[in-house]
C-alpha cells in the first residue's frame, strides 16, 4: 500500500541519501563525471517541456542515481538503485514529483 506516510518516508530517505551522495561525489568525482550528470539534466528538462512524463521521470532518477555512482560507494549505489525504482514507480503512479512537505 502506498499511503502518504510511506511516500513521505521514501521522500525523506531520497533527500538524505542524495545529500550523502553529493558530499561523496564532490570528494571522489571528476569533471567528466559531472558533465554526464548534466546530460541527464538536459534530457529531463527537454522531456518536461515536451510533456513526456515517462522520460522526465527516468532522466530525473538517472540524474540523482548518477550522484551515487560518482560517489564510488557500492553500498550507497545499491541502496539508491532500489530506492529510485520505488521513486520511479511512485512518480509514474502519481504523475509527477514526490511532494513530501
């Protein structure tokens, strides 16, 4: 069941794990890796402008997951992959971003 409390908990975890991923990515990442992230951001923006919700959701999650990949922490990457599968499903189901507050 995807009640509001569960959605909120997933959103809170997303924020906290993204914060950790950012800190680690800044430490371990390269300019080339951050440019790859930028590609996801551009595709996400273009999809949003075109009303292509499926691509927007995929690229949004890919952008955020890339932070974890850049962090080079396998445990974080594995956790984030599972969490972003949930988030992709929830965004598809709800038709947009997860609003947790």
